[in-house]
């Protein structure tokens, strides 16, 4: 009987089998995503992330899906996790900046763009995304208060004695016994204070 010339491949280790399985599920997720089957694609991305939470391509795919379905806020943590796992992923930076900008977080987008540039990200798509970003919000410190000019002491229309008399009359009325009918007291009110400019 003739011998087979086919090489027998060694069996895969558990880790290798797991990586192969993840790659197959990722291919299916990307295919569903491209076909517009967002619910199926999301389910497949989530299966991968349950098995391998740091899988950058699945994180990126799920983040893209979230943006495409109008949920950029839900996409941010997935973009961030994908960038943690692979900080040199230029497309991920581009779409992360886009999601931040969609949410009105232009200052955060510019900070992220600076980080990406320090990592050497400078693709044409990245430069185009920078051109689309809203200008960052400028926060400036409030101007220092101007020193006040020394003013002459304020003159009041009512002398201090009149104010003291008014306060004493109010205190007397409050202390009067409840059984006696209260006599109406006329209290001279202090005139408004005139301020000099």
C-alpha cells in the first residue's frame, strides 16, 4: 500500500485553537457589519469580547458599529480600549476623534489628536479629520480685578443715632407683653444711603 505524501499537521494547542476561533468569529462579524446586519455583527463582536476583552479589532469594529448606529457615546470606551491594546492603529484614532467631535467634545478631541501625533499618527485620513474638528474651547482666566481707588468715608443721610433708635423701637415692640394692646409707635425710618461715585 502506497504511503500518503500529505504532511500531517501537529494538533493545535488550546491557546492556538482559541486564537483561530476568535479569528473566524471576527471574520464573520466583519462580514455581517459590511452587509449592514448590525444586530448580528454586534452579537458576534460581543462574543469575541466576552472571550478576549482586550481584542483590539473586535473593540474597534464594535465602536465603529456604535457610531454608525448613532451611538457615539457608547463607542468611546470601545475606541479607548482598542487604542490601549494597539495605540498605533491610525484608523482607530481617526474614528475616535470623529466620535468625540460628534459629541461636542472638541477640546478632548484636540487633546487626543495631540497624543496621536506624538505616537506618529499622520495618515491622510487623520489630517483630514483634524481639518474637520471644531476649534477647541478656549478657557481663559478671568481678568484680575482692578485695584480700587481709596474713597473718602461714605456719608449717610441718617446719623447712627437714628438707626440705633429704630432698632431699639423694634426690639421694644417685640418684647411687649402679648396681653396689652400694642400702642402704635411711629418710628422714623433712616433715609436711603447716598453713595459717592
